[in-house]
C-alpha cells in the first residue's frame, strides 16, 4: 500500500477485507485447536498473572461491556 493511506470514509474497507481474509485463512489452516491448546496452557501457567494484568489494563480503557453481548462463564 502507499505510504499515505487514502481515507475510505466510514470504516476502513481495505483493512476489514485483509482481516477477514487472514481470519478465514487461519480458520481453514487446521491450527485452531493447536493455538487454543497453547492459549489454555498459558492460562494454566505462570504467565496467567501477566495475562490477567493485560486484561485489566485493557478493560480499564474500555467504555464498558456491550449490553447486547452476554458472556458465558468459562468452562474447564
């Protein structure tokens, strides 16, 4: 892409398209389960404290939860 991004108006269609393509490619790659297991291992390790801190920092900058989204509790 150019050094200077062009304004695409409401939203960035180019970035959205690239994200969607990369997401689809990953989903079809067969690595989803492997990466999910890697994430679970991180949560169950010494890295948990760092992950919890990062989540707190992220949530502190958020305007709040979207009331349309109801999170289900994690099951193990």
